[in-house]
């Protein structure tokens, strides 16, 4: 029986582990935290747990057929979203032809992380917790590296990346319903959001490439309180990690002697930074690459076909004059109800593998 190591017990790492276990591999997943979704050493959140909702359009039936995993038990439907866009409010009901879901990230039984962990255990996957990889050269060839936003992998494997900075607040709420509120405002060329799912809630304000001042956090905090009646007792300034959006050539399946998966591989929408869909798809591709490098590479290129287009859109968005950006964004969101049925899945074609799996 061939042994296979995977570094990182995130979404893509566990999808890869289960697919390889089904093929008869003896799989060990090495995770630096002590438990699934456990305490983090993320700067600004040292010793705390990240428990927050993460959203993405997903065709659950296609994803099940592609990965061999049924995500329906932990995918909570999201029917609408409130958007505050440069001082204007838009309440959008999502087009039913492109289903959107929230998944909970963290250590609770209702999270997608714990769900995948339990499935992986049932399929014989072994986990080594508290196992930090400090010497990448000691890893066997074709080890899958799936360390997500965090860690030293970016520099060690020479993967281009941008640091991400921001503010994060988390807590609990009595409501079980899924809810998302998004803010596009002049304080960042990215965005800020609030999400709640399964009784956990969180708010995040972030910027790729440069830190945000405390006055920016205070503005977003006050907007949430004034517009939505949402308040948190505590906000943390955090170095969120890194994003694979430094160059148009960021997506890569291989680095040195290793196979990359998830965020590290660049399997992410470079514009709005949706990461869940790409993580799940790339886990399957990483497992394929273990068995056949060329087949894995061909599939990786196919599902990331529109990365360049998304990168160029994101670059234009970052550089655009604010007055023009406001008008384009207002027009796009205002016309979403009739544009979405016309464009259908093409709206999200920049998500790795969306409508292509």
C-alpha cells in the first residue's frame, strides 16, 4: 500500500485525502493545530478559534459527482444578500439558477471542517495534529501542500502572493438563519462583510497588499451598528495571511517536488476572492495529480481557465478612479435581477471549476 502525506487539514486537504484513501492509499494528514478548527497562531488572533460563515455559489449535485462527497448536510442555502455600496443600499434576491450557500468554518459539529474530518476518519485517513512542518525538504516527493491562507508555505515554495490585512470580530447569535451583509466603500478596494450561519456570526474588513488604519475599522463598525443594528464586543487587528493574486500566472499545481492544493495553488476567484469552491475542486485535482501528473495538470488548467480574466478585472477594479468605480458598481448591482437570468452560470465563471465540473 502506497503512503501519501498531505500537509494541512483544511477543505482541499481533506477532499484530497478522501479521494486517495478510496484509491487504496494510506493517507496521513499533518496539521499544525491541535484539533480540526483549533486554536490559531494567526497574528492578532493568537490562541483563539476562527468560527465564521464562508459563502460560495455551489452546484451541490455536480460537486458531489466530481469529488465523491455530498456537501448538502453542511451547506446552508443563502437566498438573498444586503449590499451597502458606496452609500446606497441594495437588497438582492439571488437568481435561483445559481444556488448559493454558506458553510460554517471552525471546530463545531455543524462546520464543514468537522464534517469532512469525520468522513475522512471513516475512510481510514490518519491525522497527525500539532505537527508543524518546519523543513519542507524533508517531505517526500508529491506530498500535497494544502496550507490555505496561512503559514510559511508561500515563501518556502516560492509562490507569488500578496499579504492580507484587516479586522475581524466573531461571536454567537440565537438566530439559526443564514445572513450576509456586504459593504463596498472607499476605505478599501476590497470589501467588508458580515455573515451568520448555524448560530455563529462574524464580521471581517480586509485589504490585499496594505494594512488598514483603526479609523477604517471604526467606520465599518459604526456602519454595521447604525444600518443593521449589529454590534460586537471586540475587534481584532489581524494579518489574515496571503492570497494567490500577485501575478496573472499565480495558479500552479506543482512547486518544487510537491503538489499544491486549495488557496496555495491559486484555485480562487481573484476578483471577489471566493475560495470554498476552488478548495473543494482543487482537492480532487491534487489527488488525481498524485496518480498521474499530466492528467492532473490538464484538469487543473481546465478548471482555472478564467483566472487571467478575473485577474485583469480585479486589477482594473483596484486602479479605477473612485467616481467611475462607484457608478459601475451601482449600475451592475441595480441591474442584477435581469442580468443574472441572461448570464446564468457565466456570472461566476471565474470560480475555479464552476459550471465546468
